C-alpha cells in the first residue's frame, strides 16, 4: 500500500513539472523564429512557414507527452484500485475508518469510469473453520458492496464472491500474515 | 468441567474395582458406557488350511492378520501376541469340540477366533468362529464361499458379525469415508474404506472442491465447488455419476443431508444474509430454516431428523445452537469458549461433537445434546477439526495438523486410540463418514 502512495506522490510532482518543461520549450521556439521575420518580405513569407511547422510539431510533442502522462496516471489509478485491498479485524466484517476512506476513493474511480464492472472478493485468514470463513468472507464482500451502493455506485456493477480462507495472499502463520489475508479485494471484469 | 469429568471417571473405576469378584463369572462383554477403557483380550491365531493343496496354506497367516487388524480397528479389543499362545496349531482344531479352552484362558484371552480355509481351484471356502473362552461357548460361526479376491469382504462380514454379537450394533465395516485432498494441485473429493484402504478419486474439477456429505442411503454425495465461480453445491449420484447443482445466487456452503430423506440443508446467501435452507435432493428449495441476522452455517441433524444443530453468530461469537424443527424453538448449546463450530450429531442421538478454538489451538469436544458434560478429546496436538461420527457412533474421524500437514485421523468416541487413517501427497481434510450401507 505504501509503495502506491509514493508512486502517486511521485507522479503528482513529475506531472506538472513535465507540463512546465513543455511550455518552456514552446516559448523558446517562438522567440527563435520571431527574429528573422522583420528582415525581408520574401524571407518573411519563408520564415512564417517554418514557424507554424515547428509550432505544430512542438504542440504535437506536448500533446503526446501529456497523453502519455495521463495514461500513466490512469494506469496508476487503476492499479491502485485493483491492488489496494480493504482490511478487516478478526472475525469481523465491520468497515474501519481507513477502509471507508479507501472505499470512497474506489467509488470515485468507479464514478469516473462508468464502463467498468467489478467483482468484490471476500477473504479470511486461515484460523477458524472453513465453512464459517466462507460465510464470513461473503459478509465482508457484502459489507463493501453495501457501502459502495450507499455512495451511489449502481449495485448492478458490483458482484460479490467469497473465497473464505481458500486463497490467502500470504501463507505465513503469524499475525502479520493473517492481517493481510483478512481482506476484500477488487477485480475488474 | 474437564477436571470434574475425570474425577467422576476415577470414582467409577474405583467403584468397579470394589465390586464382588463373583461378577467376573458373568462376563459383560462390552460396557457401552465406556467400552474402550477395558479392552477385551482377544486371540486370533493363525488360521488352518482345512482342505488339500498349498493354496490355502499360503493364506493362513495373512488372512488371520487381516481379520485381526480389522477387529483391532474398532478399539474394543486388545489383541494378544501370537508368540505367547500355548496351543499347537497342528494339533488343535477350529471347532468347539476340538479346542482346549484352557490354553486360551491361561494366556488371558477372553475371546478367541478360529478360521479354516479351503481352496479348490477358483473357489475358497472359509469358516470363522468366535468363542467365549471362559464359558467355552461358541458365540457366532459363519461359513463363507467365494474366490480368493473376496478375502477382504469376508473379513469385513465376519467383523460385522463379531460386533453385532458383542454390542448389538451393526458397526461400520460396510462404510466408507469421503474426504478432501489437494495432492493433485487442487482440492478434490476422494473416498476410502473405513480403514483408509481402497482410495478412489471422485472429482476432477481442478478448482476448490470440498465439504463432502453422504446421503443417508449412501447413494448420493453432496459437495461444494468453485468451478463455476462462487461456491456452489453439487449433488453427485454415486450410481450413475450424474451431477446437478443448486441454482441460487451468492455463496452456497456446507450441505448436510437429512436422515432418511432425499433432502438436504445448506447455507445460502441469496437474500443477502447467510441463512440455512432445506432443499430437495435435486437442489430445489423447500423452506428456510433459520431467521436471524448474521452468519448461520454448518447444520447437522439428529438421527430422527427432528432437530438441527448449527453455528450462529447471533450472540456475537460463533456458537452452536439447536433448533427443534416442529416447534421452531432455538436454544443455545455451547457456552464455554468463544468460537465453537463444525457440530456433528452422533448417529446414536445422544452426543454432539464439535471443534472449539481457543488458546491458539482448535480441538474436538464432545457434549451431551442437553449441553452438559463437555469433554475435550484432543489437546496440544495441533489443530483438530471437522469431526464426523462412524455410523454406529463408536468412532470419530477428524482432521489433525499434529504432524504438520493436515491428515485424517480416527479415535474412539471417548478420545482414546487416536491414530492416523491414511497419508497421501498434499494435505487431507474434511473427513465424512458414510452410513453403513455401501457394500
């Protein structure tokens, strides 16, 4: 989770920086071509064409870079949406404040991407018995779905499935590993 | 609670010792209040070849071993070492008239089994007899006719006769176990004989397939699988291999058949809440059985089908409750511990086994159906889960991680004679004992 925050932060710094760099380059091209203009009529005519050309090229380059950045941001947002899981306490399907914040962000993402539908997976740690954990996993998935519906996401876009303790994220046998397994996971289908 | 139980047990043992020795002459074969505390010493000498030819001679020792192992599995008998026997196998016979019972009472045997094998061509004829050595009485004798390949079947049949004669129960020798193993890379359902022999694979779904449950006639096996997406209940016809699955949205968990009926209970969540429902054997809805917010899962039925024990979180933590189907009345069974699940109702109707999680372990506990006298049967032996009773209520199978990987174990209903049933690649879990009608 931390890694993604740093990534987002880094992009938040790089993005505007790149935009600034692009506009600076544009300015330089402008002053460069401006100089020969007042020299002569024909040279003026000749000078105008190269200015537009270089201008257009620069603009296209800027747009290309911007599109690339937007694509990167989109991928980052999508990765965050898929990779950041919501975590639960032992034997509980209650959404803690941190979980609720994360779900609000995910709801925003879904509002921005009206075309996607998702599957919410409920998981449990390996302690406890597996029939009970299948039921608990379902409750976790359902709790997340209810919360998202309350935030305005249409229920038809949200499927739920429980894997109980069958698909742990971490196979360790300690509290650290178990905490990582008590989760609800989003996947886009 | 446990301390009290063992004190009571100790007092009973001391009281028994104080009884007049005149009681010894009238042998009570098996005290079914706890038949495993005092195992009956039994002798199974090498069989005799009662006909011409060598084919029978090759079997006399191994056949006797096979029958002895089967009877020992029940936990009722202490098998005496053949090295201590006084009789001369060449001289003594297999019928009452030909046996010197003093040879046997002297070495401490109270029960004796003799066997005679005759093989002629393809046909094998076997005579098996059970004697009470102190009374010099023949308790049961049978003659079986078959081929050499029928040896195990004959051993099973006679073991059933022995148990029926001594306990009145029909035992478990015609039953099988279903269980889950992931040795193939996926959790699949397998079956085996009561003693772990003859393992057969039932499913090839290459997904997560689990929770086997036998119908009470042994002809169908229900289970759950993720092969079509969310956990779904399948009903498999063991006769023709056909399968149907239950069509309801949401998770479907823990099918369990009703005794004597082609119906099963299961937890479904299509209303948004996990409740237990009753379905037909083809997966159609009959009615809803629980009505409370929160998780309700893992039903097990009393042998008369009138009561259902199940796990509910309605009081905040998973505990076991009992519902009377006719009156609808629900009352709580377990009050000790904070996490009690996986109830299994004994086919004798008087006890419920379940798993209790606490102090970092999961252990098997047995409790009266009234909620009294909980007895913990495992301790400091890894995680012990998913208890299931033998059809005569004398043994319990369960999964245990005491060796590391989860394995199938068997013990008596009193927690004695805990031993591993089988070991396969991967981990085995969810053992479920079938009714005694599979052969």
